[in-house]
C-alpha cells in the first residue's frame, strides 16, 4: 500500500510534519540534573487526596532540582468532564500552596512556552504525529465495530489465548487502500491503531524510581492511537505531550504501571527519548469492616476529597506536612530534629517512597495539625480562623469580627509559652473552643463525687475570695486555702493517703469553679480564662450556677 496516499486520505488537513512541531518546542535549557515534572489530571473538578499527593511529589521533585513543574489538563475523555473542572483542580492545588511554573491558570488562561496545556487544544499536534506513523507504516485505520471486537475476544477466550487486537487478530492490518477509501466514503467510523512491533516472547525492563526494576512482557496490542472523533487516547497523548513538553520524570499513579509497556513502545516508535517513571502507590486506609487495608475511596471516605480539608479547616501547612510524612517515612524523624526549619529543606527522595502504599491516618494528621497550630501566634490563629469562618461559617465570622480584640485574647490563652496547649486541630474546632467565652454555659459537667450543697458552698465561698485585681501567683494559693477551710485536702496526695478525713481535695474545688464558669470539666488554664472573661462576668456566672444548683 502507498502509505503516503493513505496518510493524505486520513489526514487531508494536516500539513505540518513532526519536525515543524518539534521546532516550536525546543529542548529546555536547564542545568544538569534539573527535573521537569507535571501534574496531569482530568478536569473532573474533584481533587482526590491522592491527586494532591501526586502533585505535591511532582512539585517537590522539580523544586529540589531547580527544574520545572507544570499542570496539564487531560481532557480527552469528555464523558468525565464537568463544568469548571479545571478551576476546581487549579484552585485545589493552589490552596495547598502548590505552585506551578507552567500550565493552566484558569479554564482558558495558561502560562509557559510549551502549551497549549490542555489536550483538547492539541488535536492537530497528535494528528501530525499520527499521520507520520501512517506514512512510516506504523499505524493504520481500523473499522472494526464493537460487536466484531467482542466476537474476537470471545473466540480468544474460548481458545485460551490472550485477548485483544494483535497479530493475526488485527484484521484491519490487512485492509486494502480501496477498502479504506470505500469505507470512508460511506462514512464508516474508524479509529487509528498502532501497528505494534512487539513480540509475545519478548520482555521489557525499566527502572521505576519508586518501585525499582520492573520487568513485563512487551506490548503486542495494536492499541488505539486516535479515537473515532480524532481525539487521542491517553497513551498516545502521554507520549507526545511529555516528549514535547520536556518532561524528564513522569510521576503518576501506579494504576498506569500495566500500561508502561505500551508507553515505552510508543516512545520508541515515535523516536522519542523515554522519560524516567515513578509510579506512586495509592493511599490506603485501614478498613474497619474487614480489618484489612483498602484504597481510600471517594465514595466511602470523606477525607478522600481535598475539599474536606478545607471544609473542616485543616491548615494547608499541616496537610502538606502530613503528606510528606507518608511520602518519606524518615521525614518525621527529620522534623523532630528540626522543628523550626521550613519543610522545603527536607531532602525528599522518590526512592524513599513506600512501594506498597502509605496508610492514611487522620489521627496522625490531627496530631501534626495541633502541633502546627499551637505554635502560631494568637493574631495568626485569629486571622486564619476568620478566613475559614468567612468561607464556611458566616455567623461565627461575624462574631469574630465584632469581637476582634476579645477573640484574640481568647486565642492567646496558654499560647506563646514553652508548652503551648494543643486544643485546636482544625479551624472548625475553634467554634467549640471559644463557645463559653461568647455565651454563659447552660449545661454543666459537675464532678460526680460532690453534692449540690457541697458545690454551692464552694461557689459561695469562692465569691468572697476572688478579687478584681487577682494575680496569677495569688490565685491558686487562695483556692487551696479556701479548700482547706471547707474540709478538702490541700493536695490530691494528702487526700489519697486518708480519704476518710476529707470531702475531697483541692482539685475537686477548682473543678467546681471551672464548671460553674465554663460548663466544662476540661479547659485551658482557669485563671487565664477568668482574666479574659473579666471579673463581673465571672461573678455573674458563679451566681447563675449557684441558683441552678439550688
Ligand atoms: N490523566 C491521567 C490521570 O488522571 C494522568 C496520568 C499521568 O499523570 O500521566 O490518571
């Protein structure tokens, strides 16, 4: 067959050659060892935590080497697309402080010289390369219908042969030019397939930067390059885009490992240098039902969606810090040794990533987040809480804005000292945390070992000793003295030795005061709380509690 004639028949509108295109995408001028990586999601609007993880790993890898990190939108599957899906992704990674050097910025705008960065705008580029493969006899049109393909498959299964479109089963490999011309004239839909040079008895090897050396059978399938609408498959688009855009390291989910033989073959057939691959294992979760592990699921686990972290208000710094923990298990140790250094200084390595899939643990994230938040200043906590509340809790935002100084003082309690308290794990928690400062309690977690009379007595007495100009040093000794006067042990130890001699100990007394003022058994430092509330409010609350106890 005259391949040139066939190529003209299939691609009459393609006038450029691959070298014309290559000249628009010159080799990147980067220093030795600089890595070019990319995040290449579909514009589904939904950013999975695994996607964020992959983007973060890509960004870290590029940054560390002085390379380039870009965002390419892979919209060749129109079925999966949603409106404003690009914005969801762009915002999703940006909100976590992952900045791109090139790629899509909004639904339509981009930055960088290696675009377009949206695959649907690169149709002519793919077709130019596909036309060239047809000219070289490495690709051909296939008119087989879905029914025909299914019949072939059934036959193969019955004969215990490998399923697919390959070798002798690749019927359209043999099709004549006249037949093709006729079919096209009749408007028959067709795909363009690769004429795979692979052999069933051959194997390929490649070095995955995370998984190590991988060996697999060579690809023999005549895979689809262009679908019936002329849009490329992921495979074909991946090879062309990552070549032209100068990607040195393809970092992606390990669901693509099984396709790697196809991709390596495509790079070969197209005459491109192959990139390095790093396949990330999925983030796993402990499955409560089975006790085993399973992939974090979009359907079952709210924390699978990146939006969850915004909605409940985990600070982005904590999430990234956590992702680094599951990316490189030595990060935690490094962090413990270097608590105040930017995480950018950590020597992140692809080769230290888990081969099996890191286990996602919300408790661990919560821990990291508490540690992060407890080191912020009271002003920072105020600003970040307000920013969160403006987006997710308007009423609370209003309260914070109207009581700015008061709120800052609340957030200042037990903060800025050597051992700051860790009450807040996520911004959502601040609603509960600040609640009793804004409204006197209506319910009370009274200690169970005291009677109502005992408690009233404590509160009556407390009113007489608590003074307007109370100092931190004087306050607790006063409570201790009054406890003793009322028949409570001055110290828990004393009480434990001779419980029969006392009504309780000073801790119980303090507890009653605490509950009367805040409603809660556990709070930050009571003295500081009272300072923030002010003398009159404290006395009002004590009075209210006494009347409730009566
Ligand atoms: N669009 C593919 C995906 O979302 C990208 C895989 C890759 O990074 O190459 O899974």
